């Protein structure tokens, strides 16, 4: 009889723990207020794709007032944003994203390796002085969701 009591007590405790964990999971997956998202871009071949994803993201949530988005660019992808050689459509899109309040961060290390400054990039960029990967980590520590399309 004593063993049955222990068994039922154990099963009850496991059931209660399971129910509590399900309640916590439901609370964590409930719709948040305003998401914060950081896009990571280092592939030159994905520049248009990522810019399109950001625009789709903005459109999908009803505009920039409903989400906070940052774009961190480093490596070869930064070459697409050099103002002297940038595609006119990309220039236009970057200008619109900047007006929408999207943070456009250029890796300081990549800027040094490409021998450029902020004035050589499309308007709206800020320098991630300590590096693109450091900026990515900073934003993630501030609750930004990480996306690398």
C-alpha cells in the first residue's frame, strides 16, 4: 500500500510539473508586443534577397512602427553599399529603409579592410566600430532575434 502511495504521489508531482511547464511555454509563445530583429548580411550574392526580406518583414507586420529592425553588414556584402558603385534600385531601397528607422550598421573591420569610411557608403549607415559580429552579439543580448537569410 505504501508503494502505491509513493507511486501516485510521484506521478502526481510529475503531472503537476508537466502542467506548469506547459503553462510557462504557452506564456512564452504568446504574441509579444514589438519584435526586435537583426538581419546578418555578409554574402554579396544575397544583398538584394536580404533587402527584399526586410521589406517583406516590414510589410508583413504592418510597417516600421510594429517592429524594430537592424541590418548588420560585413565582408564582401559591404561592397554593394559603396555609394560610388551601388545599384540605383539598392540605393533607393536603402534610403527608404533608413527613413523607416532601420539601423544600417557597417562593420568597422570590413570598412578598414576595404579602405573606406562612412562617407563612402550609402547614406544612413552607421559604423559598428568594434566589428559586425560584436554588433550582432550586442543586439542579441538586447533581445533582438537573429536572422541570417
